[in-house]
């Protein structure tokens, strides 16, 4: 019995001694870490350490706690106002020009009367010098804006003693300019006697000293455009003509560059006429119209189609 008791005591002494060694020897604590009380690890980043080649480096694991839910991002709103019907960005001037001094894209639902006058033979209607003595009656009812175009309509109807009515607009006393470039994109009317024209005159002159015809077309020949400069109150003129595609089938751009001593016409960006005689040196305004008949256009016949429409996509002037 004594031997058994001694053996039990020896075992107990060894157990207590070992436990004391484990609890109080500092070298045995190297595996103890402090991250157990930290939030649950969700990601680990190993940063790249920089050192000289002679150094011994160690990669240290850095624990980064990522949020369990990402915050809602802040949306930065674009404060640019949404364009409303009828608004258009100002066209960029072409090479050689610095500013857009007049522009109408006709994107609204009615004509901008701050820019245009509607010619009218009705009592009190707006008239320019050269809209008199025409075989058509000028009415505001034949001027409309829609689907991105200004439309000048020409109709066969009895109205105030006339057999035909038509639309015409101009910018007298609202816009005029001296020198620059004008672009007009339009689809023209055709058939016998129909005579669309885009032109310029000096304002408020009963007998204008100058006239620049940007474009004229006689409907009986829808492939030919006339470009003309008049001076000395229409007693002298020079004219070019260009025969090309059917200008009544689709839209085309008719342009003039007006400089001191020269006029240069372009159709769809290609030069078609250049004149240096009798060039106007005074401010001029714009006129857009469709005539019927006259000595040049001829009278309507059974081939003439009514109504006829001049559809103008835009008018732009640059300097």
C-alpha cells in the first residue's frame, strides 16, 4: 500500500509541475494572438514591402474588416436642363468663320416672329418692297412650321380676286448683315410655273440698289439652279446656273459666301459660281418665297401640280 501511495504522489507532483510550467513560462506564449475579439475577418490584404536586396523581409498579414453591406452610392445629377420643343443647340461655325449670327432650325410648332415677318396682303399685313404685282395672293395661312421644317405652300384657289395663294417670309428690320456665309437646307417644289427663291435685299429701299439671289429654280426644270447677283438697281446682273440632281426629290444645302468684292455660291458644299462684279457693300436681309408665273416662270398649265411646297430645314448665317 505504501508503494502505491508513493507512486500516486509522484504522478500528482509531475502533473502539477507540468501545469505550472505551461502557465508561467513566457516562451510558451508565442502562438497567442489578439484578433479573436475583433470583428469577423472578411478579407486579407498582403501589402507589398519595399527593401534593399541585403535585407531579409517578411510578409506581414494585415487583417482588414470589410463592412457586411456596401453603402448606397451618391448619384451626381446632371444639372443641364432638358431641351424643350423648339430649342436647338447653336450650330458650330464652319472653318473660316467665328460666330453664328443667325440661326433657325424650325424645330417648334410655329414661326419665330422675333426673327421673321410673314408677308401678307391682308389689311395691315407685313410687306417688303418687291412682293407687289405678283399673280399670287400672299397669306399667312400658307406659312407653317412642323416636323422640323418651315413650309411655304402654294395653292390654286380663288382668294380676294386671285387664282393662287402662296407663302413668303423675310427678316426686314429684324435681321440684316453685311458679309458672311449663309446656308439654307431645303427641298424645293417643282412642275410648270412654280418658282421658289431664296434671296437678299438692302432693307427699306423702294428700288433696291442690290439683290443677291442665293437660289432660284424654275419648276419646269427641277435639275437646274440659278445663282445671280444684281446691282445698279437691277439694271446689271451676272448669273450662273448649275444642272445636277432633281432638287425637288430631296433636301440640298444652298450656300453663299459674301466677302468684300466677291460672291461665291456652293451647292451641297461644292463651289458652283464665283462673281466679283457689282458686289453689294451694304447690309442686307433675307427673303424666302415661292412665286407663280411671270415671264421667266411661265403660266401654269395642265401639268402643274397643286399644292406645291417649299420645305426649309434650316437657315444659318455665320461671320
